[in-house]
C-alpha cells in the first residue's frame, strides 16, 4: 500500500468505495476488503449504508485505529446545527467515536457556504472528525473552503477519460489531496484499447492500469467500489508494477471530458 502524508494525516492511497452497496452485501464487502488488506473505506450519509459499513468494520476484527474511515454530509444538512446533529447520527450509525475524514458531499447553493464550513470545522474541533474536506467542489469553491480552514481533500470524479488539471494544480499549491471517485469509470476503462495494451506489457488488466496511473500521481487517492471479492483483489493488486513516463503520458492522453456524475448547474471549470 502507498500512503499519502499531508496536513498531518496518513491516508492509504487506495480505498474501497461503497456507493450502491446496501444491507448484508455491504457488510460482507467491507469485511472482506479489510481482510484482504484495504485500510480505507469511503461512505456517505446519502449511501444509506453507514450502519452496514460500521458492522463490516467490527466484524473484520481490524482495530478501528488502523482504518481510515470517511463519511460525507448530505447537502440538505448544511445548516450549522443540522450539520452537527447529522454528523452525530452518522457516528452513531457507524458505531465509531470519530471519522477520519468528514466531507461536504456536494455544494448546496441554498445555504451560505461559510456557515456550512464553520460547522464542518466545529465538528473537527469537537473531535467528531480528525480531518475535513469537500467533494464535487469546483476550483473557486475549493479556494473558499481553503480560506475557511484546513481542507484535506476535494473528492471528485477522476479517471483516464476525465482530466482534473486545475484541481490537481490547486492540490499541489495548497498541500491537499484529490480523491478520485469512479476511478475506473464504472467499468468503462475495461474496453479501452490503450489501457489494455499497456496492461498486457505488465501482465495487468485495464482497471489496474487506470488505478496505477492515478496512484502514480503524488496528490491522488483512489476509491474504486467493488462488491465482488475478485474485483476487490484485482484493484488491490497494483503495487508491484510501475508505468513509465511514456505510458503515463499515453493514459493522460485519453482524457475526453467524459463525466459520469454531473449537474448541469455546475460549471466545473469555475
Ligand atoms: N463524492 C461523490 O459524489 C461520489 C460520486 C460517485 C462515487 N463516489 C465514491 O467513489 C466510489 C467509486 O466510484 P463508483 O462506484 O462510481 O465507480 P467505480 O469504482 O469506477 O466502478 C465501480 C464498478 O466497477 C466494477 N468493478 C470494480 N472493480 C472492477 C474490476 N477490477 N474489473 C471490472 N469491474 C470492476 C464494480 O463491480 P462490483 O461492485 O460488482 O465488483 C462496480 O460495478 C463510490 O463507491 C463512492 O464511494 C463518490
């Protein structure tokens, strides 16, 4: 496992996404991932699976302090008191005393951002979260978050078919991480001839090439979701090979603005 060290945090660079994992399938997936060696789990209030994620964590027997656990606050809970109460509810559902990272899930123009950020930092100061950050924040919104206090990451869609140059430059300038969600483009990378050809040179598959390309970018963390034990194992098996500069350039060259999670009201370049 590669770890990122920023702002006093140590973050395993590969985590397990849990969107759309529900009920016992979710608990089993989390338990299995931890048994395989994953030490970073991503959930959200909006995934309706926090209690199942917590159950998987407990069932795995892996000590709580060895797992980097992220949850995200629903935009409808962005008013000050509501954010704090909903975070308490998340901790209760997860069965933990704190999360390692608490994110604002998606900008909510109906609540003043500074009010929400104040509450988010209060949650951190009260010990509910070790670190805080944002998700789906454009460059200008990210700068407002940084002005309000330490921001560990902006979790955004990032895979070979969607570049994130502006946010990566901000991450470098302000010492934060970019967390890549949908890192294998929900399976779309599997058919890509360039990723397949590069993979063949290393005895790896296209999803592994996409993940390795992300992990070779020093500011990036990736959280592929996999319910299947085989896919979980495949995605973790990316630490024994390296893409050379030319291969890295070829994968960067696949960017074509393909966004799988969108909101027409958001200007992503802003
Ligand atoms: N902040 C946000 O707004 C936001 C938005 C979207 C996602 N996320 C987070 O990011 C995580 C990952 O993104 P995602 O779930 O959208 O997409 P993803 O991780 O790119 O793709 C997940 C899909 O790919 C399949 N898969 C995984 N590994 C594979 C492999 N090695 N070979 C073939 N297929 C494979 C999975 O199948 P199986 O499950 O059947 O194994 C699943 O159908 C989410 O779960 C969530 O935690 C955050």
